C-alpha cells in the first residue's frame, strides 16, 4: 500500500505514526557488517555516498554504551553541519542504539544485525518523539545544506534568464 | 543529475503538507479502509456494495468512506440514490512518494555499505587462504 517502498534491496516501512523501519540483507558476515557501523574509518566510507552529494568532513565515534559520536558534513569547516548524540546501547555484533541530539524532534535510532543464510539481515528503526517529527524530518542531507540551495538558486536564475 | 535530484527533493518537501500526510496515514491505519482502497483499485463500487463485501452496516461503511474521502484517498459521487466511490487521483501517490524519498537515501547509503562489506569479506577470504 502507500506506506511501504521497496526495490528488492532496501525496504522502507512506516510501522506506526512515530516509527520508520528500514531493512536490507547484506552478503557478508554479521561481524564485518557490525564493524562497518562502529569503526569510524569504515563508517565514513559509506554513510555519505557520492550520490547524497555532501561529503563527511570528520567522524568521531566512541562506540560503547554511554559514549558519544559527532559527525560533520560539508565541503569545508565554514559550511559544516554537525550531527551528534550518544550511544544508548552497544552490544556487538547484534545491536546498536543511539540518540540524535542535533534537534529536539530527532529520532532514537536502533540498528539490529541478525545472521541470515550466511549473510546479515539489518533492521534500522527510527523512533521519533511524535508523528509530526517523523513527517517533518529531513528526507536527507541534501535538504539541509545551504550550499545546495545556492546551487538551486543559480539554476533557477539561469532557467529564468533563458526562458 | 544532481540538480534534477535536488529539484525532486524540493518538490517532495513542497508537495507534502503535514496535515494531509497525517490524514493519509491515519486513514490507512485501519485494515478495513486498506481493504476498501485495494478493492477500489480494481473497480469502483457503491457504499452498499462495499458494506456487503466487508460485512458491515451501511452506517459503518459510510464512516470509513468518509475518513478516506477526508484524506483525499477516495472520491464519491451521488447519482440518483446511489453513491459511487472511486480512488482519489493523488492521495496514495503522495504517501508512496514520501516513503520513496526516504528509501532513496537509505538505498544509496546501503549500496555503498554493501560495497564496503563485500570488499572486507573478499579480503578476509584472501587473507585466510594466504595463512593456510
């Protein structure tokens, strides 16, 4: 129905008013998938893929229960945007829970890793404080980056000039 | 490419009024109403036909259709004494596009993660063979 999306790889499901579930199976052992989420040198290789359009500037992660993380995105320090929070639970290699403290309306994220046919079933849950918070949450980094709006302005100006 | 994606994203943001999304998702939270939507996807139907199909009273079905109509998921038209229900033109598309925008981001991310963990797996296999 209208509350589900899938292309056979990544499935997204709005499980309830405040809850979004993302699932995907990876063809790799659970231990390595967990590593890719908890070692900063691996994490920063994939969390901001090229198609998202904004690179990771820095990534600090103290991956233990009660530890903090801080990730910044942007081209340079002047237009950087920080995402930060705390790990509420770190249980290798099956479960990670963290807060997103950059906004009062941000979700608590829970990621579980489960062995499945030699691969790894990953389930990511975002639990928002209210249904409004879920619906208003940014679709992705690109919405939040001022630089992108500058590019859009430029494009609209050039379209206007040529029209 | 990048600008096209950006325009699409912006379009999503403009398109989704939170109030409409609320109405849309709360309408879809009921299994009978989801059933009605599915049924109307195959053929238009009168309220009487829907009530019979879902073993409900006429009043009960009128309420459900009212909720779907409020959310823009269904439109109704009264001809003579019969009220015919059909799928709304864009209600479902809006909900689906909202999910699709989120799926787009996670899929890009997880495609990149997939490459990393597959490379790690291959490396481990090679290292394992070299040790043997």
